[in-house]
C-alpha cells in the first residue's frame, strides 16, 4: 500500500470529521411547558434558535481547543445555522420532564418523527436547507482541530448524553449569518403524532388542553397521560 492509499484509508476511518444525519423514520419527542405548546398550536410555527444563543456556554465549542487559532473562528460557524432541538424517542425521560418544565405540573411532550417534521413545514423551500443531525457526545477534554458548521452543530459535551438529542438545523451556506431566532410555519396536525401530558397534570388542565386542541381543529391528535409516577414532580 503506497502513501496515497494510506491517506485515503485514514480519511475513511477518521470519525472526528464526520457527522450523523438521522433517517426520516427516527421517532422524536420534545418537552415543553403549556404556554409554549399553546403558542405552537395557535401560531402554527416552530421556533429555531441560533446555537450561540443556547444556555450551554460550550454550545458550538465542544470540540474546540480554546488555545488554538480555531477558537477565533468558532463564533462565525455558530452563527451559520438555527436549530430546533428534539430528543430521540424510545420512552419518556424523567430528567427531561424536570428540566423543561422546571418543576411545573403544566406541560406536555409532543411525539413526532423526522419525516413528519419535514412534511409539516409549510414553505417547502426551507427543506433544501434543512439537516437533521444526531448529536454526538464528546469527553470534556476532547478537542478536534478541524471545523465546519456541521461539526459545530452535531457535537456536545458528554455530560448532556442523557438527552439523546436530535437537532433539526436550517443552514443557508457558508458566510451566511443567521438571525438569533427564526419562526417557521408548520401544520401541527402533520407534525404531532401524540401528546403526552406531564406527570401529575391536574385533570382540569388536561381538559383545558383538549378544549384548545378542539378549538384549533386538532381534535384527532391523541392525548395520553404520562407513565411516570414520582413525587419529585408533584
């Protein structure tokens, strides 16, 4: 094997420079308080946020050596996309209920899949710039010297690994600075396959939720109760 073949083999097995695009059939879930949910169904839109505006201060910097030249350019790459954050759905997550509801009883989780998310978007031109990433989690001390917008989007420190995050990103290309947030019009009836009410949600709040769904013409969407029972959520 000559030197050229050695380089090609290294590129093929170099896992650092690759990223995961999730399949349309991938089930996803999103936890939110009741106000955000009612906003989603009333305004029929989903908010995408630029990564540098997330609460995680390592966002977009998970693979960056802060002492290297790459650090200087990180903000440029962090501003080249906006993201809607979901989680890979297998079953309900107790910590995600806690985090996204902040201890409140009033919230829901909406279940969908990546293909339905795409189908729900009203402006089909958005789809040409949309990428669904499965997040990879890296050790706190890990650094990688390469950089591109996809790696910035698809890496997080491994203390977030419990999230099993799926990120649906809108990217308009190199050199394009995205707004801090972007509201994308969707059809909630296509997006939402099922709604799970938060643990210990009072019956009267669930009834109010169903009334709002009926008012918006979404009475066919299934509404279920959480299977979690834990007094920390009371």
